[in-house]
C-alpha cells in the first residue's frame, strides 16, 4: 500500500513541477501565496513472478492535492498535501475519512502532513524534497521508493527550464537507475496553453527494455502551473521488493473544477451506441421544465457505497433532457441532534441521468470530505448532509449544420460541431466539442444510420491500451471526446439539425435539501424523497404471451398440449373468459384461470401491475394442465369496447395526491373497504405529463401494505381521504365499456394421445 501511494505522490511531483513560461520560453513562475488544487487519479497494476506462479494485484487511488507557494528570497517552496484520499485494492482499502487500523497510523500521519519541494528561483533547479512527517523511519522508507520510481533528474521542479515554445522543440532528461532517457516535446501551443508530449527514448544500453513511459501535460503558458496531465508508466519493480515483476501506473491529473470524474475501466470498454434515426426534418427540441417542478423534493438520498459519498436528487416527473443545469453549494454535515459537524466538503461536479430505482431524472453529485483524523471522527456521528441546490437558467437551441462534401464547421458560444468527410461520399464523422457553458446533444436529423463513438489518441504509443489512449485524448482536448459516424442514403441533405444546450453561470433559484442514508437514518428524522414509479414494468413482459385487440385476439398453444388466452388489463377487467361446453377431466370441470406459476395480481410488494393477464385451460383443482383428444369451446364476453375516459377532477398544480371522494363519490369509504386494489388499478389510471401510468403507494403514516392478494383500496387512503400517487398527476382517467356488448367464440381440438404401442413396434 505504501508503495502504491508513494508512486502517486511521485507522479504528482512530476506534474506539479512541469514548467511553462511567458513569451517564447517555457519556465515555471509561481507567485508567493499561490494556491492550487488538483484531482489526481492513479490506477496501478502490479505483476509479480514467484517461481512458477504469476501474481497480479490492482489498486486505484483518488486524491485531492493542495499546492501552496511560499517565497523565500532565493528559493520558493511548494507545500503539497493530500486533503482527500481514497485507495481501493483487491482485498481492502484505505481512505483519509475513515479511522485507520494500527498498521496505518504512521502512513496516515505522513500523508496528512504532506511534503515540501524547495526550488532555486534563478535556475529552477531542485534544492530539496522533504517529507513533513516527524517519523525518520517512514521518511527513509518513502524516500527510497521515491528514488527508485523517478530519479531526481526526472522528478525535480523546473524540469523544462527555458524550453523554446515552438512545435517540435524538445529536451531530453537523462535517465538514471535503469530508467530510459525521457524526451519532452512541445506538441502544440497557443497564447494560453502549451502541450508537452512525454515519452521514453529507450536508447540507453543499460535501460530495461520493458520500461515504457508515455503521456501528455497541458500547462499554463504564462504561469507554469499544470492544467491537466496523463502519464502511463510500465517499469520494473524496485529491487527492495525482492520479487521480479513490473508495475503499470496510469496517472491522470485534472484541475479542481474537473466535472467529468475518471473511470479507466469505462474508457477501456465503452462501445458507444447506435443513434435513433429521426424522420422529421427538425429534431424535437427537448422542453425544459420550470425550476419549481425540477426542485420539488426537499429530501435526497446519501449513498456511501464503496467509500464514496454520493448525493442523489430526484426530479419528479421529468426526464434528463427536461432538467436544467444543477450545482451545489453550502455543504454541511449534521448529527442525530441536528448539531453541525466540523467536516469540510468539496463538490466534484453534478451530472444528470435516469434514476436507477425510480422513473425520474436524477442529479447525482459526488462530494469529497476533506481532512484526516478529525474528519474521520466526525463522520462517525454523521446523520445527514444539507446542501443548497442551485438551478441555472438553461436553454435548448436548434442549430443547423451544413452537410458539404468537403466538410463544415459550426460554432455556438465556444461549442463546436465539426463535420469531416470520409472515403465514402455518403458517410461523415461529426465531432462534438463542448464550450464553457454549453454543449450539443448527440442527436442528428435526416440520417439513415448513425452511431456515437468515443475516439482515442491515434498518435499515442502502440503499447498503450485502448482505455489509456482514450484517456490521453481527454487530456489533449480537455473533455471526453465524442464522435458521431453518420450515413445518408444516395442523396445528401443541405443540412442537418442538432440541439445545443446552454446554461447561465449564476443560478436563478436555490433550495436547501437534506440528504439521508435511508438504510441508517432513524424513521422519525428522514422520509424517502418523492419519486416517480410507473404502474407497469415493460421489462417484465413475456414475449411468448402477447396481447392483441379484441378483433385480433385468439387462443394459442405452445409446443405442449395446452391452451392459453392472453388479455390486456382493460380486457381482463371488462370481459369474462369461459369454457362453455362443460368439459371435464375425470369428473373435474375445466375452466380458464392463471397458470399456477403466474401472478396476475402482483401489486403491493412490487408496486407494479402486469400488462399481460395470462389464462390457461386447466382443471378447477389445477391438477391437470395438459389434455389430449378434447375439443374445447371458448367464449369471451365483454361489456363493450374498452375506452379510457378523462375524469373532470380539479387537480392542484404539481399534485401527488387525488381525493378518494372525487373518484368514488359519496360513500366512498364503504366502497374502498371492499374494492381490491388490483381491480381499482384496472378501473382508474393516473397519468403524468409524459402520459406515463403512475403507481400508487400506501400512506407514509401507515406500515407497509401486506399481502398483495388481500389488499383493498382503503389501505391506500390516508387520514385526509387522499390516495398517494407515485408521481405528478397530470390527469385521471376511468375505464369505460362503450358500444354494445361483444362476444367472441373459438373452438380448439387437442391432439389425440399418442399410440405408444404403435410407436414401440415401429422402433423394434
């Protein structure tokens, strides 16, 4: 573990001291009192050969590193300390915000106190690197590891002192301790940034041929401070570890404000997806909700899974495209007595996505608890986190992009769409580049086919993996690159349309929200946020048992000697299914009923209703499900054609409740005590703004409803006479039978029982 953490600190030293400079030369120019924070991600894989066994161990580290500059006449000092750390490996982990065991005590002290880098101001040469810990033993152990990972020549501040700022200009850092020479090359630059390519030369005869180093660093030209960096190192294990093997470090460093997080596994496996083709010339610009609807909930969920602190906020009744930009501020922690805890937090960016356990859009926000021992002690008392959620004015704009054989480019507020031709005159590559306060959705009109892809850096070294090459592309471009490959038919349109989303930096509305870990919070202190739950689950449908309109409905058999009829919820409510010829099997009458393994009343425990009501011909005792030689007569009698009719009910704006009296009229209580919930949900339905049918739930003041077979509507009515709907109700509809009664009849002849004697004679 010490080795892994030290490796991360070393790579950070390399990044933190990467130089830059004003004018034509690249030099580091810190100013007394300067402070910077960086998000640092390190993925490490160690492969060890022990005899005939090949062992492998993987680790990942995330840190928030703080840099402070102290000017001391002829030198300057960089005081570096990790304010947050989370380390995960196969059999455990360690974090700054959890109490460590006894074996971690010294290491935690060293990490908490950080280290100091002293540099000569005149020539940017390294003077000293000092670990701030008072433990001499730990200093010696960590310094030895530092020396073997990256020698002083490579890790010193001011590494690229006076490098000419022009493409192709380079300096070579002489390798030591078996490491190859390192070439630092100016890859690109503009008035603000300089991009350096970092690569081993591997020409030294003493260098290990298995040693490889490659990466990029983007640096502020005027100050020398690092902007972002990614370096991949594949090097032998240090001799003091005694085992032969290699370790591979993938280190990425981003600014404090980086919003996109870091997931090397996603970058390795991401395959993109096929675009949905749109027939209309213009795309439907997603309609944005009001800030009031987007911020209805006063509660959120705190998720502490896998040593992470995630805040989840549900936007009731909305899809992700309908929610404007969200940010968070004023993060504060409280104990069970509502007393504030001294825990500083850093928000790492918010993103919107479909809810994982509900049917609303959700904003998720990762927060980092800063500090070590005191923070860890305070977190043991944590009951909830309070945050101010800020809603930013957001706009969706339709943008026309020309399609020309030679390509085209459109720019809106710094965001770009770049259309590039390919060898096929009807295929184009479209790059989507976000701006500071806006980006394009990956939806394009008038295409025949299309797919979204995640490009990689094609100039990177061949020995790098796909995920590593994609990471390098992120560092080069400053965002996750997205590329659309689109194909047209035999005629090119003059233009296509995309939707651009921009947002204001300053919020237009703010709301204080409490986030609870509902698995730990006391019931009297926390209630789950209101979220949308749909009445039907499309993923639970069985393709073998398909529904049909009354005109096309017919019984069917599988490969077995059985007989089924599948009805919709509306048909099941208004129709009666019977076997009319009076068939019996050994004196037991036959009828249609749900198969023994089916549950057509699945409500209560799952809050879902079936969309398929499956009925099987069977004996009334369910002893026989398969039949031979019988001729069944089936009749379906319906009260009329099922039609949903809107009810003239006055619904409050943004309501999640409906009055039982408004639905059932006077005397509703007696009716509700006898009406099964499954029948009620087939007679009435509650729809949201997206015409989705909503589920209902028991009142929060009541315990969970019991058996789904015995529930009555009354169990779902609260003390004020209202039914709690799981979503925003836009309208209420009631099922009606219109027209004249309908009767459909069928006959089905079962195959005779096989002649086993004839079959046996045929085999002989």
